[in-house]
C-alpha cells in the first residue's frame, strides 16, 4: 500500500498577484507524489488555491513566445530557469478544462511568477484536459 504525500516545491512571488486576486502575492507550490497535478496555494489567504498542470505533459504541441516585458519583469535570462503551469478548472459533470491562453510562468532561480495572457488566438481558456471530453462535446 502506498500513501501519497504532498511535497512542497517552494514559494512563489507574484509581484502583480494573479488576475482576480491582485491583492495576493505569496503562494506555495506543492505536488502530491507521482501526480501530474500541482497546487499553488496562497500563503496569505489559505482558502485561495489553484490546481495546475505542466501543460507540455498533456499538450506536447503547446508552444508560445514569452514577451520581452515578461522576461524583464521576471528577470529571466535563460529558458532553463523557467517553469510553466496552466490552471485547471473542474466544471459540471466532471468536465475538466485547462487555461492554455493564460499560463503561469515561473522563474525557478528567483521564484518570481506571473500569469501571462498570450496574444496567440490558437489557445483556449477552456481547453478540455482529456481527449474523450473533447470528443463528447462535439
């Protein structure tokens, strides 16, 4: 029998907060062992948290160019120090969607983070996480 533990992966600082929660800047990134899901939990208001995924694990063709102003704001020098997460939403009937339009970008070196709204029109704020859900919706 295996008991899953939640692993703390470090603190995150959102200088401008997250849209809708601009008053919150400090979050903790956690993950259950061997799970593809992460939790970004506010350390200022414990009732505020977001389930997130690494979008590249679920959407291998996902790609975007990070704007220069974001690189400057997060003090990003190389791609190696960047992690990207997408917020997961559970909707009615266990329908799970992912926001690919506005990823959370984290500089792993200094723990600064920001939600970036992409200019590309090819990504949805409600992308079905699993293929079967997408097929059921058609």
